[in-house]
């Protein structure tokens, strides 16, 4: 599965429990639109670290990296490219 | 002692230092003079639209400069502000609007989006809606007048001449009730003014302070931060991005904040996922913590990691007490870890036996409080009020004991409530929601200790047949009906729930199952 699809399905399965309607676009802020909360961000980080074999530094926990599907895809791709 | 209306705190700070910055949010600074003028404009607009002393006006907004201007504007119109939680589901806020009998709704467009017609249709008491910006797509019933900030900008900036008495209702804050339905805690101007004075008698807050605000203003702890800092003319630095704690830490550095207020999970997350204890914060001098018990391990970690100049105040309170009831003097904290301390100045906090007598040290009883900060009661609910207020005493529902120095430690909660993060959540509301699902025989919900949240919500579900329900099905049902913070973190399917001989579910037995 393509990276973007993997991330979308993780969010849909784990935060929306299968309901795709709230995730109307890949640019949508997950926090502002009530898709995740602060605990959800930590779960998302745990998922990226385990399923995508990443080590995420504390200073990378910023909305620019994590707050939309677009940002997540760019972030994961960038992390893999520098490994 | 007579108390002034709570909005006088803003006017007095604006008179003393109109150019001082009251609020910082992102790149925006708002001075006390600007805040005073903006709140006066909204008050005039609400009066012009027919709002009168004693009316209720609901406020639905995220923390921000607008929230504060609108809050004080509503109070200056003579109305009582009904603080709605912007994280609530639409259906919940619709119920609360109806329950409060609000004649007005002041809301940020971002919080209501396309939902405004659904929120206000059928609200028989509602006569006006005010937002920051109109949306041409909104079609409202003809009896509801609409205004936005362009209309408010035409109103005078002088303070309206409205008489407000100290016993007038100031704010209704909805909290989770043990019955499953939210209850409106009614606080008068006197309650909030008294608690503000009581807090300032022990907490060193001055006009030089800049506090980082990550707690919502619709929550009693957030509201007390707002009122204490406005009272002294301090600055509130608002950051709503705590989900990204590193971004918040950056704000602390850039804005040179002098204090931070948090619930246990605030500090747990800062310590676990940021460089908080290793970051040079030369201006920081005070941390406060309330909103549930912080683990002794985390308290020790903070004490060990903070420079000596930073004082840590562990505190205790309830929405029913305006906010604050007890604190541990910071210099005594190292010897009193795990305690909630002593009653704050002006509050009599005691541990009582069921017959009303005061407990001896070591003896477990209920925490009972008296003071000018204790709420008038629950909105339109004399029966629930009578359960917690008796002869002016607030029965907190928390069980605790004195140590030999008179410091109180909480040992249990008498009510069926869960403290998840900053939020008090009634187990029954979640149980009722899950019980709606076809195929659920019975359900019980408990809070289990959690390193980050204090307590995490776990649901035990007995399905009609094994494998007839999935965790996802249950969570999807809950997500449609409950705010995110009320969602169980774990769903456990069990064959039966442990019961007492009287058939009552024994929640303590459920807690043991989670330990395995």
C-alpha cells in the first residue's frame, strides 16, 4: 500500500473507527477538526515509530510534521530519505 | 465583605495600565485598554438587542482574545455567561443551550461552521446570535436576530451603565454529573470574586507575570487563571496547541513566560515528550497544578528537575467551589508529596464523619468545604443541589484523611466519576451511550491509573453472544455521540460483570481485572 494510503487508513481505523466522512481532505488539520486530541497525537507518534520504523525526536512533534495527512506523508518520506 | 462584579477586575486593570498587554495569542497582542473597549462594545450591542440583567447568554469559542473580550462583554451587559465547551458534540451543546434558557449565543464562526442552524433551530428562548463573522449560508429562524463584529464595531467603547449586584448570577459552567447528564454549576459574581481574592492571597501573581494558558477558559481552572491575572493586570499567553507540546515549549521560551498552569497530564506529557526540564527558561518562577491528583513520582521528578527559584504549587478544587479549595504551600511540598494540602485562605476545608463530626487525624471521612466561593447550586436542579450542599457546606464527594499536621490526603472518590486528563467524566454517561448499542447486555465503565492522563477510561462490555460485537463498532458509536475526551481508551469484552449480593456492579473488582 502506498504511504499516503497507509496513513489515511491508520487514521480512519484508529481515530474515526471506519467512518471516512470527517477526513474530507489530506490537507485538513487533524487537531482543529476534532479528529485527534493530544493523546491521539501520542498514539500517532507511537504508530509512526513502530510501523514505519522511525525514531521521532521531541522537537519533531510539531503541527508542521503531524497535523494533516499531507504533512505526515512529507514528514515520513523526509525521515526515510535521510536514514 | 461586599464584592464587586467580576468584570470590574478588567475595568480597574484597564484604568491602571491601559497600554499593558493583557493577552498574547500567536502574533497578536491585546492591551487592557483594547480588551475593555471591545467588551464594552459587545455589552452595548447585547443591550441594544434586548439582553437584560439576569438573562443567560451562551459563549462558544476556543481560547483566544475574542473569548476573553466576549466573556467580559456578556457580563457587562448584566447577563450571566453560559460557558460551553467547544469540544462538545453539537447535540450536547444544543441540550445545554436549551437547559440554560439562554436568550443569546455568542460564538466564533470557526466553532460552529455549518452547524449553526442545527444548533439554534428549536431553541425557544433564543433571540439573538452574535459571531465574529457572518456566513451567507446560515439561514436562521425569523425570531432570532443576527449580528457580527462589524455591528459591534459601531457601538460605543464606553462602559455601559448597568447595575450588577454581587449575588447576581455570573457564570454557568457545565460539568459531568453522576446521573449521566451534565449539570450547570451556577456561580455568582461574589463566588468568583471571592475565589479570585482567596487564590491571590497565597499564589504570587503580579502585573509582571506572564502565564502560559493551555487550559480552556470554559473550564473552572482556566477561568480562575483568567480572573486572577486580569485582577492584577498580568499577561495571559494563550497557546491551544498542547497536542504538540514541543510547540508550546517554544512559546514558553519566546514569550518569556513566568508561570505555567497545568493538570497532571500537562506535566506528564511535557516531561515525557519535550525537553521541558532541560530547557533554559530563565523567566519561569512558578508552576501550578490542579485538576486531579498528580502521581508522587511525577511530583518528585518536577521538584528534582526544576531550578530552586521555580516554585511548584500543588492544588485541589472543584467547579462547585468556583475553582480552588486547597493548596500545599510550595516550601512544604517536599515533605507533603501526595497531599492536597490545607484549605486556602478564606475557605474552611474539613474532613467529616457521616454524622457531621470532624475526623481525627488518620480517620477517613468526606472532604467538606465552606466559603464565599461555594456555588449557589446546580441550575434548575434543587434535588441534585441538595445532595451536595447542606447548610452552606459543600460535600465534595472526595474521601480523605488528615495527617498529624492537618494536611489532607485524598484516598478515594465517593462519586462515580473519572478524572481523565483535565476532565471530570461521569461513568454513567458513557455506560448509557454504550448500552444503546444493539447486542450489549450490560456495561460498566471505570477509570484506571494512567501515567499520562491520571486516569484512562476503560469499558467492560457483556455482549449478547461472544464475538457479536467489535471494539471498533462500540468506539464508532461513542465517537458519534461523545466528546473525544470521553471515549474509552480500552474496551474489554467479558462474560459477566462482578456483582454484589444486592446485584450492584462492584467496580473495584473490575479494577482488579485491569491489573492482570
